[in-house]
C-alpha cells in the first residue's frame, strides 16, 4: 500500500485533534506505521498509538500549531516530509487560516476542518464548494470530545466535592480567576459550560461567578468558602471542587487533562465521528505514493 513515506500532521491551533486523527487512521484503515512526535509523547499517546518501528510509512505529529518556530525556521515548517495533512479548528476566518498555512507548509494534500458548530456547518459546506482546497473532512463540534468530565477534574486535582456534582457534566472551558470582578465579568458572561479556577479566599469572584451562570467552581489553596457560597451553589446546581493545589498548579493540571485527546471513554466516539465525517477513500489514496 505504501512506500517510504513521511506524512506530517499539522494544525492551525492548539488541541485541534492531531493525535486523535492519527489514532483513528490506525483503527479505521487498519494500517501500521511509525509514529513520531518531536515534542514528546504522553503516556496516553504511547498507550493508544502503537508505533511500528519496522514500517516505512511514518506519521509525524507536528507542534502545537504550524506557525510556532516559523521565524527561526523551526517547528513544523522545518520538518522534511513527502506530504502534509492539515487540521484546522473552525473559526470565522477558517478559510483564510487554511490559505495562510498552505503558503508556508510543504505539499498539503488533505485538509480537515474540526469543531464546526452545528449552526455553521452549512456555511462551511458552501465555502468548501466555492474553494479549490482539498478538504476531505468536516467534523462537527462534540462537547463530549471537546471537554472533560468534572469527576476526572476532581480526581486529577486530588480534590473533594463540596456540593453534589452532576456526574454527567462536561467542562468545556476553563477560566482563571486572578483579576478584579469588574474585569472578570465580561469573560464570565461569554463562556458556556465552564469552570472557574480561583483561590478559595476569593469570595468576590465566587459570588460573581454564581450570579453569571458558571457551572463549576474550582477553589484552590484548600481555603473553604463561606457556607453562603456553598448553599447558593447547591441551589443553582453548581459543582464546587476544593483542592490543596495553588491556582497555577491547578490550572496546569486541568490544562493537561483537557489536552489529552484520547481516553478509554473517548476513543470509540472518536472513531464513530471521524468515520462519519471524513472521506476515507480520498484519505487512503493520499497515503499512497
């Protein structure tokens, strides 16, 4: 099927699905390959993506995004490959982002647009029809894949629940409460299904977050909030997690778990969504010389 072929999987943004894509290809097309990731593999990536050192097809997972290292001729643009597959997260100007990437990355043979909101899918399809870009997949946004179960957040932080959690709640975004309430309110009003990470002693931000519809409070430093906050959260169905970690450490830990694109819970859903929304025949052709 393949010869000595090096394929770079690059992306326009952070956490856009490079590892997930490589995993799904191994499962759906049933091919074996070498897997390289210059920035280093996490334990989950080592677990789910089996690298066969004897294979001549090599998938190289690029950096956080293709632009990083551009001015120093480092990163994705400096890797010698035969073909590139680009994964782009949906943004309003996604076709401009793809066009810009096409000017600096070598030999882009396939493009996938990921995390497309349901209400934008038709507009994106129309844009694809009008473009000459080789787009082989349009992946809808799925909160299960984009977020993290709140119980996983609690476990990762070695925290405790101060209110009864909705175990099916998926935290899709994280905000850091290190600013004044007047600055925080404009961010709190924009987010949906988000968690606020802030000090347990920042009662002003906790109250504001509850008033503006935040779904989860992650309180750091092991400072328990006053009972009025706990009671109000219970009334609103808001989860509170208390952790001994300081705010910076908690943010780093949550960022890590949200970056992990593959898990036992997500892997079957990944395969299902990618199979349904990617032209696998086209993709298989690309993996040939």
